[in-house]
C-alpha cells in the first residue's frame, strides 16, 4: 500500500485544526462533562462543520456530504478523536447510522434521516445490548410483534449511550422465533418520543449521557420503521459493528497525548525514570503500528473486502493500546511541574484514563473479538 494521502487530506487536516482552535478552548475534554457549556460547544462545532459540508464529508453531496475520499474521512476521524471528539454524540450518526442507511435504507428513510444527520441536527442512540444478553447479542429478548400496519415493540435495552438526549434509536429486536437465533432479528428506526419508551440514566464515572437503561412497553411503530427486510437484522448489524469498530481512531489521541508529554513536563522530563521512558518509547512504536493497521483496514473497507475478522483484529489492537497508554500517561503525569500547560496535560491524561477503562468492553468485548479472530484462524487451516 501507498500511505501517502495527498494534498487534499493535508488541507483538510489544516482546516479542522484551525476550526478546533477557533471554537474550542484548550481545556475542552469532550461534550459530556458535567459542565453544560461543553455540550453547547460541541453542538456549535457540529454546526460549523455542517455549514462547510464537513460533518459527513465522505457522504454523497446530495445528502449533505462532499463526496470526499476515504482518506479524507480517515483524516477526519483522526483529527476529531485527537481533539476529544468535539462532534459529541453526532459521531454515531456520522460514522455508522448514516452509512448503514445508505446501504440498506429505502429512499424515504434516506430522505428522512440523512439530511438532519449531515446538518448536525439529530442525535441517535443504539438499542443493542440487554441485561441478560451480555456479549451474546443474538440472545436478545426484546420483541417486535407484527400488528396491523406496523409493529409492537416490548423489552429492555441497557448501556445505551446518549438515550436521554437522542431523538432516534437504531433498535435491534426479535421479530420471529427462528431455530437459528440470528435469523429472527430485525432492525427498527424508532423515534425516542414514541409513547411507551422510558429512559433511566445509569450513573458512571465517564460523565452524563453515556449510560442508560431504555424500556419499551407496547411501543408502536409503522412499517416504515423497519430497516431492510424482516429477519435481515443480523446481516445489517455486522455492517454496523464493522463501521463502528473501525470508525474510532483511538490511536490518534494516544499519539497526541504521548507526543505532548515531554513538552508538558519540560525540565521534569529528566526526572522520569528510565524504565518509564522506555515504556513511553514502546507506546510510540505501538501507536504507529496501530495507525498502519487502521490504514490497511480502511483500504479493505474502501475496496469492499473488509471482513468482521479484520475489524476484530483492529479493535483488539487499538483498545489494548488505549489502556496501555492510560497507564503510561497517568504515571508520567505524576512528574508534571506547576505550569498551566502541565496542568492541562494532567487533566487530559486523567480524562483519557477514565474512558480507556471501558474501551475493551464497548462495541463488543475484547474476549469476543478474540473468539472471532481465533475461529477465523482455525477455519483457514
């Protein structure tokens, strides 16, 4: 592969960095802190991106994108994640809800949903996990029962990020009792304002809006809510998970924070023990390796040859990197001097560490990713 991304990508990076510096303060650590101003800043940032058709640059221009290349989209992911994802909850609609609708949605569904996502006007949540399903997604028990003119949905979802603020839910439910569990699943696009939906927040250390329980009690949706054909939900979910797992450039934030450390510590860098500095060097090597793996996955995704196993291998690598970086950065932060830059570095390192704790669980546990990878390797022999 040729990893030279071209002048268009370089220009996009410069534009994004300029916009980040213009809109966001240096202390910004994401939209979902306990300071409401951070969420307002993220929403303003998304509006600015949308005005320049940069919120969803790789989408077709007729639905709010700018027909950008896959490498421009990759640069977008890297710049956003390095800046603590200033798109806030919008990244969910941008990274995988919209692309999934482009692949599987009807013209009516695309016309209804894609323009608001591209304009930064709507937030989506994902109704997948359930209390008794764990990582075995196909064992879910939320039901969608056929009624005259539509469907009735009953059940419970958990760990649903952004459910308190989302307008729509991308919901996976059991629509028939097939012998093979995956064959009886369907995807529904459900308005969160529908009667019968109750959201209960779950307190967590990573900030508000992230974790919630969602209850569906006799929720009625029409036939237009069904995405794709009935019973084809598992196939759609495989697309979703590949897009979601590849869509977060975790290595970009690790690279930014680890590169920042010597500058933030300044003269105190010489006080860092040799063993810790050696770990910092290894972290840099592994970060660059993760970036190269990401680019290989992006190339396969663009060529239409990406498999769930490719996404699983990438997911394992970057989430392990996330947690390795958390340990190194927090230990380095202990040597920070009493300067403003060092204070900001310490705050960013601690924020990264909080989120890294959950990185090997979200979007499918590392254990499940390893099982997928192992099955593939065994099957090739």
